[in-house]
C-alpha cells in the first residue's frame, strides 16, 4: 500500500526520515529553512582561520536538525593578491550501507581569483530522489588576500508557524521595478524574505544591499493595493528566485 497513517500506531516501527521529509516539505516548503531559534546560526570569526556558528534550528529538504552548542569550522588560509569565497554549509549524508544519516558543518572552498571572487558550486543532491549527500548553504566567508572579510548570511530566519505565499520570479530582470505577484491582505504581513540568483551565479538573500554599490542591490516593495514589486539595481541582473511573504 502507498497510503499510510504516518503518525498512527502500526504495531511495528514504520516512521522513516523519508516520511518526515515529505510531510515537512508539504507543510512548510521544499526549500531549506532556518528557524528563528537560539542564535539563528550566528557566525563569528574568532580568527582568520576559525568561524564559529551559534545555536539554531533548521530543516534541510524537510529533515529537521539543530545545533545546541556553538560549533566551529576551519577556514583555509587565503593567498596574497587573490580573492576567494568559501561557503559554510550544513552537509547531510546517508551511509549507503547502513542507512544511517547525519548532518555536519562543512566548508566548501572557492577557487582563488586575482580579480573577482565567485562562490564555489553547491552540489544539488535531492534527498527524496535518493541522493546520499545534500548541502544547505549558511554563510559566505569572503577572503581578500590573507584578510578575512565580514561573513555574509545566505538565509533569512523564519518565525515559528506562519501562513505564507511564495512568489517565484523569472529570468533577466535588470535595472527596474518588476511586479511579481499580489497579496490580498498587505496589512497582515509579518515578515518577508527570499533569495535571488544573480547573473554571476551567486545566490543572495533578499533584501540584498550591496555594501559598496547600491546600484547592485535587490529589494522588494509592497504597494498599498498588495502588488509585490521586485526592485533591481541598474548594475545587476537577476536570473531568478523567490520571495516568501508570511502573515
């Protein structure tokens, strides 16, 4: 049978991580989620080689995980005259022999470049499709030579439970205002977050305010009639993404 009362007594152990992933994706989102709990995975640099991630709770493709005491990861030394982006991720792994699953923090190291740093490729394994590895990006660590910059958060924490609407937006948005949807109750909005993929391949959390060039920022506005607009700076191109509005 393919129908199952997951939360019911069956006389045998029958609830799997796959069951919980399906239900959590249906309830909350297929996207990775960081909840507003604990330190919400706050990242601090104790030194040029040590990043500390604070307590927090999250879901990677529907599978819940948490950190109850701060964890540290090692950032490799930078190279003189080179720029690099490293990404701190939560890494899900399932042992193909035993079926045992775990999650841990890892650092995906970017490739050094003399002119512009780019994020490393994040492997795109889908757990419910059988992948034994999946990655959830949390923080970007920029390096300029041997100097480590300020960590950049790649997620927006969410509240406990919410009503929400997800608005995807299309390709090639540049230098303008783009209506991406409409909500019927704009006065009831409690929070808004999302992500945008830039033409460089970098994914940023929305709102994204470039620290040096405001013309390269991505924001969202909501008109009094509920129209949701994507605001894209004139020096940046957005190839896609989503905005999530919570009520």
